[in-house]
C-alpha cells in the first residue's frame, strides 16, 4: 500500500476538472454552469473513491476556482517551474 497525500490527490482531481474546462473555453465551445457542476460532481465522486477527504472536495464551481490557484502554487512550485510551464504551454 502506497500512501498518497491529499495535496497530490486534489491536484489529480483538479487536472481532470479545471483543466478540461479551461481547454474547452480556449476552443470557444459553450459549456454551461449546469454542465460544469454535473461534471464536477462526477469527478468529486471519483475523488472520494480514490481517497480525497470529503472536507477538501470542491463542492461548487466557486470552490473549484479557489482551489485552482492554490493547487497550481503548491504543486507547481520549485526550481523546475519554468520547465513545467513550458510543457503546459506547448500543449496548447
């Protein structure tokens, strides 16, 4: 059994929620708040199943937007931030 901390689990969850929303917007495709909320709920269930503590799950779109900045700062800080930023921007 390998323990994964909550920060890493939450970062994984955000990768499958916030990142697709951003990509869809960049393509100019419409995505309603109801669609976003339904998708977030689906991934919150998955998050719970992979071990994200219920009290840290982003239950609303506002919660998710708040976590987006915190997650990026926590997970993407350090000496290799320039390399990580380049990898992300090359993907778009």
